[in-house]
C-alpha cells in the first residue's frame, strides 16, 4: 500500500541530510532536530527549503522540532482535503 506520510518523510529526511551533511540513516532515526545538532536558524532554513519544494506555507505558529513534525505540517498544508 502506498503510504504518503512515509514517502514525504523520506523526502524531508533527504533535505535535512543534504542541508547539514548528515547521514540519511541518522536523520531518519533521530527523535528531534536537537539530536542532529540543528539550531533554530538551521530549522528555519530547512522549513524554507521544504516550503519551496512543496509550494506551501507553513504557519509560523507551528512547532517544528523533528522531521515528523515537519511531515505532519506538509500533510496538513499540501495534501488535498477529503470531502
């Protein structure tokens, strides 16, 4: 079965991995960005890259502390809503 969340999670993990030159496995299995040594500016840059990649705007009020937080925001803002 096609799992959109997992696909987006892999794509976002690749963006993070390339941004900070971290191993993809380390990004995939990190609980949060702090474990990867990312600070607020790094996270803001990653959010901007994701917004550009998916042509979305993530509200500044969203708490983005991990790859999964970011994927949840993408799913909420980019995927069509079920009618």
